C-alpha cells in the first residue's frame, strides 16, 4: 500500500464509508459528528503530550502550535474556533491565553487536510501517536517536514507507540493502522539525523514484560537538544 492509498483509507474511515474493526466489531464513523469517532480517542494526547506541553508553555509568554496528524482531535481543541485557513485560538488548559495560533493538520480529514502555508513556523510541534501510522520509507521526509515547521528555539513533542493498535483496532482489510512499530533506538536514530540543532521530546509507549495495552505499560521520555 502506498502513502496516498493509506491516506485514502483514513479519509473513507472518517467519512463513514468504511468501517474500522475494533475488538472484532465493525464500527463506522458519523461524518456529521466527528466527536463521536471513537477509533482513536485522544488518550495519547492527555497522557503523553499534556505534561510536556504544560511545561513548555509555562516557560513562555506566548506560543504558536501545530498539531500534526490531529485526527478528530476532540480531546485537544474543544471550544476552539477555527477559520478557513485552519488558524484558531484555543481555550485548552490554564495556558490558553498564551496560545496565539493553534493549527490542525491531518490529511485524512477534509477540514484539516490543508498544510500550513510554506514559510510558516511554529513554537511547538505536537505529534500524538502519529509516526507509527506512517510507512517506514516515509518517516525521514515526515520528520524533515516537522523540523522545517519548527522554530529554532521551539520544541517538538512526539509520542510514539511500540504496540499494535488499541483493542485490536484494524482496517476492514485486516491491516493494523500502526504500520511502523520499531524499537526506541531506531526512532531516536531517525529523529537525530534530522533534528541536528533543534529540541525535541519523545514519549515512547511500550508494554512492560508480560504486559498488555491497558494494564502494564510504561512511558519512556527522552529529551534532547541536539
């Protein structure tokens, strides 16, 4: 499957044209109410992104944010008003007055498929459990794109899963949406080759020995300023 065909799968899933199989049950999205999409529930953001984002915002008087691969993002930007360019203002967290621009990008959703204009840069790049949904051969180019959007003194917060999708979630053809599952060192090597002079945080979600997705997981946080 190519990158474009994978994006088309997500478009069909979020439009309600194709189901996602979760715990053996076919589920279809409601295109009229994206908040009801329960395939990927935003838990990666609340558990893995929020602590790092809060710390980052606590040290700044203002910030611009790009959520790269936002999906429905219902947990992230509730009560945000977005204009046609994708720019908006968030009421999220106690730092809401500091966030000047909050940009959602996801090629699988028509309302967010427009990338930020060339030349735009952001203080913080968020990528919550996105990279494992991208084919291995496309990872370097994706990381380069994140790097290009990031301000010189900004921060990328990348959460990456080392496990199959939650609750046996898969496309209708049996494909696991987590198409790139790699060890932490593999990811750090790929990121370091691109992030030669910018700061990033990786929160790596992996099972403990004998653990499962819900009960025995551990998060390894790596902070690097290259």
